[in-house]
């Protein structure tokens, strides 16, 4: 994994923006601590920071074609590198090293943009063709790897992170009404094509863009399609098992230390089990990592959204698999303090301490000698793991199921801060539902499940993938997500709900597929999300911080919120009946989100327009 950035300017010698390219390299440094590189000619600048995972010697970037006309910078991993390499060799291509970057470059030379549909992996990359003055940007099908861009009067700026794009002097840190509504009413989610800042866009997952002196075009090379599911139940169970195993196996390739995140839940246990078997076959021991919070055994509170804690299940799996297990314990004051760098890492207000805890966790994992990890994200979105798939009163409610009350959010804001807030949220919700391709044969419930699938894919899962990428790469840790393999996504989209919810359970099909390879307690365990702190000290720390923000008349966050409404929450923290966002973000996380908004305005010098 790496960080990429650059810009094209057709009107002037881009060397006059030399300072901007150096700022980009500095902004990308956490994502690529091992090496850096830069390419420039009269029209384009490409910068790259490298986290070395495969082929340390032969994978340097920017990488040029044999004739030096085509240059690529790349962030990601291809999991079908060898298949593509063999095909290209048969077509006469020769390779200097073993890197997937070189394979991707030659695939583009052979097939141009038709190469993209052949790729299996997580990636964002830029290709510059000097003679044609043509820039091509591409992003993986599920948007695991980020790519932001901004149009200028005479070209385009792009980068792996928002702050990379903001390094260019033609891109201003301005937020308009839509951007502010996104932060306050949809956050920590954001519209799929939005970078929140007025000029900045996010290249959509499964899309590529082309820029030439004559035009700019954005096209899809992949989209979810509805098909009849023709497999019977036994075949579906076997195929689900096969797809998950193949995706995990492909993602175990690494020239640097690899480990697994292990929460004791179904998804991380499956990946850890598969990885441990692979390591054992080589006579090696897999390392696993988990996270917890100081005194959570004392303060943990059971709820419908978090029915049990992880500790005993983690211990059970680590012992069953014989892994070298490490547990990271986070203190309340460190968790609160990390809200600030977590905001810097995401470039936006994020998932509060759900972000900051992962930031601290990933830093500890990297310091512990691990460079690559496998993580179980996205199984819940694909196979119906969340409560809102199973609670009928939420399932058919006509709104985003993880953030149901726009009125709650509006009630925390100062009067007049946003206009038409409810209409703004509903428009995005309905637009997403319309994108869910359906079949005439779908039952009412299966049709709604397709809408829920796309809602979760484009919004909730996208937010979690943003979180995972930014918090891990901030410490130069690569995290792979095998459940995001597009083949699994396509198969799950067309699987009948009765199969997904087999035996009346969330992710029932996955449980059945791996029932004979995991301890029975793990297979039966009720879905429990990423752990959070329940320590009252954390709530007090965040509340006190918000009071200091509100006392600062120069703080933008102070002007955005109704002080009395927030103070009422401080006095009655249990008054929030449902999570404010997702499953984890309740009253303390509202305070933490206000802290992150304050940090965001100050760190990025945000101006409202």
C-alpha cells in the first residue's frame, strides 16, 4: 500500500508548482514511510510514497513503461497478479521484477482501460501518457482504496487523501451548504461522490476517469447487477465457503510480516482460522491482534446492539488456533486525545472514538512488528449482519437505518445553521434506493433487501472502509479486507434473503458454511460490533472538552451547535434511546464528534461559503 498524488496543468510549465508537489509528498508520508518518488514533465507531476509489501527492489515508483512514455503511480494490491502476468507473458511482455505495479502497468499497455475489469484487488492508481497528454485515474470496485480529485481551470489535481489535494494552491479549503449539511446531518458518512470540500470530489468505486486537453470523462467499468440466483441451498453454502476461502488465500501473499485482527466474532475468526492453517502448513505461527479498553470488564453495558464483550471469545479462538496473540488496551485519556490526529488522518470529522481507537490500535500493531493485517470488514453489509436487517420496524422504515433521526441532529444545531436539512438527507436516501437494480420476480422483502444492500454498500460500508484505510495507513499499516472481493459481493447481492438468514440468524449462510471449522460457541455467537469504551471517565473528558470549545467564541463548532441542547445531553447522557449513528455512536460519541468538527475547522482552515 502507498500514497499517490499529482496534478496536470495544460497551460503552464508545472514546475512552477514545485512547492505543491513537495507538500503532497509530506502529506502522504504516513501512508508510505519506506520510499518516495516523483515524476514531472511540462504538463504533469506525479508523486508517490511507498509502503513496501512485495518486491522491495523491483517495485519502486513512479514506474515507467519500456519506452518511458507511460508512467504509473499505484496504491493497492492485486490478488490475481500471477494470472495476469502469465497472460501478458504469453502475449510477449517481459518483466524486470515481481511487483503487481509492473503487472498493472503492462496490463494497461496491452488493454488500455479494458484492463480494469480484469483486476481483482484493492487499488487506486494514476497513469500518465506523456505523448498524448492523457491522464487516467482508476479506483477499485468497492472503493477500499481512496482517490480524491479537484478540477482546476486548466487541469486537475488528485490524491489518496483530501489533504493531499488541498496542497495545490488552486484548491481552496471551502465548504458550501451541501458540504456542511453532509458533515452535520449525514456524518460521519458522506455522499459517495463527495469530498465535502466544495472543489473536491471522490472518484466513485468501480469508476475510471480520463483527462485530455480536449475533455474530461468519468465512466463505470463495474456495477452491481441483479440476476436470478440459480444455485440450490447446498450449492450456495459450498459456493459461499469457496469464495471466502479463495479471497482469503489470495490475500495472504506478502514479503513482510502479516497478521490478523481477531475480535472473536464470526468474520475475524474465519479469516484467522484460514490464515492459521496456511501458516501451519508452512511450519509457521500466525500472529493475531485484538483491542480492548481500560476497565471495560467493569463498565461494559449490554445492549441490543452490543450483546456481549469480546474477551472470552478472543481467548477461545487464539487457543484453538494456536496463534501468537497480542492484546492492546487503550486508556480513556489517550482515546480522547487521539480524536485530533484521527480527524487529521481522515481529513474530515469521523466516527469519533471508533476512529481514534483504531488509530491507536493500528499504531501499536505496526510498532509491534506487523506491516500487513487481514480484517473482517464488510461481511455484515453483504450477508445481513446488522440489526436493521432483522428488525422489521427498522427494515421498512423509509430512511437511512443507521441514522434514523434527522430531527435529533437538527435539534443539536444552532438555529439557521442548515436549511432544508431533512430534504437533503431524504434526497440522498432515495437516490441510493433507486440505484438498487431489482428483478420482477423479487418479493417485497427481497426487493427491499436489495435496497438495503446498496444503502449499506454505498454509505455504511464506505464509511467503515474510509475509517479502516485512513486509520491504518496513518501508521503505515496495510489492512486487507477479503470479504470485499467483488466476486463475493456479486454473489451475495443475488442470494435470496432466506439463504442469507439461514436458521433465522444474521449471516446464517456464512455460519453454516464454516460450522465444522470453528468452535461451536463462535458459530452461535450473536453479532457484536467493534468494541468501544464504556468508561465514564471518557464521557467526562469529552464533555469537558466540548465545554471548552463552546467557551471559545472564535470556534466554528461553538457557533454551529445549540449549547443548551448539548448541555442537556451532558446532564442526561442516557436520554438517547437509539444510537446516534450506526451501533456504537451514542452520547459520548456526539461529544467526540463535536471535538472532531472543531479540530477539522482549525486543522484545515475550513471556510464556509
